[in-house]
C-alpha cells in the first residue's frame, strides 16, 4: 500500500536517497534536488512549492510517516511525494467506453495519446485520463498501445485482478487484430523489398489462407526506427505477421487499401515495417512513410526525422488501428471479444 494515494489520476513518486551520498540530506534538500533536475518541470514548481508539499503532509516515508522539511534522511531511505507535471499540449479525441464491469474497463484510445505516463507525457496519457474520466483511481493497463496507434485498450479495475491479465499478455495469449490503412498499390513510390516483389501475384489473403510474412527486425539503441536484416535465413527470423484480408475503401474522400493483420510476435514497429516491406507504408506514418530502402534494409541508412511532439499535426493520424482483442478470460473462463469503433 502506497503511503500516498493516487491523486488526479497520477501515482505518487517513490525515490531513494542514493547509497553513495557522502553525508545525510535534509528532506527539503533531497526533494529540491529531485525536482530542480527534472527534465520536464513545471515553471511554478519552485522552492516555495517544495515547502508547500511538506506543509500539506505530502512527503512521506514508506511506513506512512509524514516528513518535515528539516528531517534528516539517511542514504537508502525511500521518500514518497507528488510531482507537478509540466504543461502539456492537449491531445484531441475522447476515450470512448467499449466495456465496463467490476474487473475490466475497455476503451477506444485515440491517436497521439501515450498509454502510460512517461517523459513529457504525463497527464496527456490514456491511463491518467481514464482514471479521471471514469473516476477509478486504481485503473491499470493490461497491455500497451503505441502512442500513434488508436483502438482497443484494456485496463483492470481492481489491483488484485491485475496480475492474471498482465500475465496473459506476457504469454501472448490474446488474439490481436489490427487494421492498417495504406495507399493503393499503384499510388506509392516505393517498391517491395526484393524477397516480396511478387506479392501482387499471390492469391488474396483470407482468414483460412493468410499470408505469413516473416522478417528479421533489428532495433539499435538511439535509432528511432527498426531496420530489416535480409541475410538471416527465413527459419531464423524473429518477427511473424499474418495478413488475413485486404479490401479497397474510400476514407476521408480518398481511395485506400485496408489490411487486416494479426501479429504473432511483438517486435517494435512490427506492423509498420511489414507494410513498408510490401512497398505500401501506413498512411501518415512519420517514420516509415518516407523511409528510403537504404534506411529500411541497413543500419547505415538515415531514417526520417519525425516532427517534435509540440509540432505534430493532429489532423493526420497514423492509419493503424488496434481493431479487435479476443481472449479466454483467465478469471472466469468466458470468451471475451472487444472491437474498436474506429
């Protein structure tokens, strides 16, 4: 049990006084050190705001003891307090409720919204917004969706149920179905990678006769995008995606292809790379829509540089939708199926 409750959808921060500090710290000095070195800090979170935390009893030890500003902290001590998030750009779109009971809450997450607080995304995240909107402080996501991906996101309502569902996702038991929106095959400037250059001659994919696309994907630290290593034998590749359907539609006044995809593995940017490998990058994908073949197939290639978060164009959401989530409920044994309205 945390000594401080969740407040306005946000968990308190728990920080440890480093073991190698040469001498004890005053609680005031330790807290100010943490806040003043924060990369994304609210401009009004100053030394006065630190003193107010102590005045309101919002700085505590793990055992619940309220700290005063002049208390001495020994190395290794854990301190709990509330951070004040920096101002964030409001992400448009609503959290649409798909399902709610005493165990699960399922929403349609809009694009541009992170699942969990991290870095500069704190209040503008699906978790914090859902806790506030549905007044359920203990909500916790069972899985994650990429910030640019929209669609089905499932959370647990009760902490004691969290482990069973998170374990289910860790074991990759749920069946996930995505829709990827791409240009028409004759409306793109890219060619498929050589190994897939004849895909347009294949029989149309279906649930009964899917295409199985395997790749060896490599993610290098510090490089935003993943690249493909085509020298790896087919039976040694680390990413597998089933294509179970493709259809032509008109969306927002534009003719597009809508692909139905089922990932069998969970590599970074897997579905985005799969579509780029066919020469049909997902619409409005800031990394792979304009990626050269050299950057896709070698670590030396220079990938595109997406716009900074503050400059993103919210009118151009990426065309990737987490469309369906299906699984056998680990607590009840019931078959569950949730479908996005996007």
